[in-house]
């Protein structure tokens, strides 16, 4: 078989091939290159007897003269059991790296090592073999850390199936039934009687509304999300596949519900309702009758919908847990669009933090990937950049925190 590697492929040719693949990550699309506008990029294909069999988006960043790296997020898109193709594609990427003066190539391929679901762990026996072959090609494996923040992309991801074992879309009842009862409590009638409703939106107005909500999350959790310009790039790149979901409270309806509770005279419920009524009236007088309390940013790619970011205004009745049903509404929306998977993205591998605890209540499968690999191209410069990158990352986040 004759292989030919080609870089600088057009988006049209690349997507013509990629759209036929059974699985690929959102970060391997030409659209993602538009989101990462602070990186240069190229699209690559490997042809076997002039038929494309593998591809990748390569992001390229120059840090200083002579210090340039290539990063393929969740790449390459290739059958890692086809060692001849993997070898040929790697050789093509190495030749391209040398051509542009890059000193290293980083990848974090979707090589699955295990899947955990319903207290059962399924080991993918081929995963370690695929890893070993990459190492024979010169790739250095960067470890098996379980922490969410160690690598560029988390090694563990939470994935919710929107179909049954036969591939048929799950009903609303079947989907919600799999959730933890603490999640289900806040779905359906609980929200309806309190005037809570859910909407989806697209476009720049949706971006602005999401950014207002996400600021509350940043302040509450002392984290840094992205600025409005970044979310605009996502919107511009993915168009109608970029959907925002919002949970809102109609305070007029909530106040009517609370007044009914007080009138019923149940001592415990009426005391809580009196406090809630005063709060609801104060919020309405200050901010109007309709208040947005939580939001999600999602993107559809192939048969998967990705929940990229979320926000929650904890100043308005946080115990109503609107984020629970909002995620359920997003799952229903994308199931109806033909998606098979709803990805909650990264999770800590040891499942012992609050983020993981929350995501696990939706009963996802936890997929463990092999992790990051780095391929040195120029040894000394690679050593320099491997030392400089962690420091640069720390300084970057410190600067962002100071500027908030």
C-alpha cells in the first residue's frame, strides 16, 4: 500500500473526509481552528493509494524564536490498530514539524483504556498496545494522572448515552430515570409550579446573556472561564450548532405559588414560603418579573453534543437547582436532533470532588483515555519548552486573576 501525507488541506476536503468517520472530537474540526485564533493551524490528511484514511487538525504556536510547538487536540483521527498507517501519519507530521521549525508535537488521542458505568469497569485490552506502539515511534507518554487540571485535555470524560443498547433514542422517562433521585426531584412539576421555565437561543444576544450568568460562576468558584470574545468565536465558527440554554424564573408565578402555600397554613411550608415571598418581591422590584438564573453553552459535532461551559446565578433562589433540569432539557433537545451522546466533558478520575460528584448524579459513563504524548523533534529546544510551558501557564493565570 502506498501512503501519501499532505498538509494545508482545504476545510472542504478535510470535512468531506471527517464527516464520514464514525467518531471524531469537536476539537479536530476546522471550526475549532477558528475558535483557537491565537494559534496558527493546518489540516492534514493521509492517503492510502490516494484514498484518505487518517487526518488531523494541527495547532501551531510560537513562544519565542526557535521555540514552536504543534498540538493536535484529541488527535490524530486514525485507526490506532493500523500500525502501518499510524507510522506513516507520524512520519508525515514529523516532516511537517521540521519544515516549519517546530521542536515538539503534542497529542492526546482518544485511545480508550477503560469505561466505568453502573459500578462496572470495562477494560479496553487494546488500549495499552496502541500506547506502546506510539512509544516505539518516539512519543513520550506524559503519565496517568487522574487530576482534571494536569493535562491540556482531561484524561477522564463523563459521557451520557442518549440511546438504548439497540441504538434507539431514549424516552424522556428512561433518560430521567437513570439520574440520581436528588437530581430527579428538581425536574418536572417542581419547576413548573414555581414559575421556572427553560429556553434555548443562538447568536450574539445569547452570547451576551450567557456571559452575564457565567460571571457569577467565576466569582463564586474563584475560577477563570473565557471572555465574551472567545464565546463569540465559538458562535461564529459553529453557527446553529452552537446552542445556549437558559433557565428563567417568572417571579409573578412564583409569588402566586408562594401566596398559595402561605394560605394553606402548613406551618413548616408557610414559614419558608413567607421568607421566599419577601425575597421574590424584592428581586422583582429591583430586576423585573423574568430573571435568568442559569445557562449552558453547548456545541453539536457529528452525533455528540458537548456541554462546554455553564453558569449559575446563586443570588436568586439557588436551592431551586435549575441547573439540574436545564441539563435534562439540553439532552432532550439534542436527542431530538439525532445525537447519540451528550458529553459533560472532563471529570476527576478519582471522583472525589464536588464537580465529579455533581456530574456523576446524571449517571454518565466515565471514559478513561490514554492521556498526552509528546514527540520531541529538536531535543534541546524541546527541553527548553517543556520547562518554560508550566511557568508560562502559571504566570498567565496569575495575570488574569489580577486583571479581574
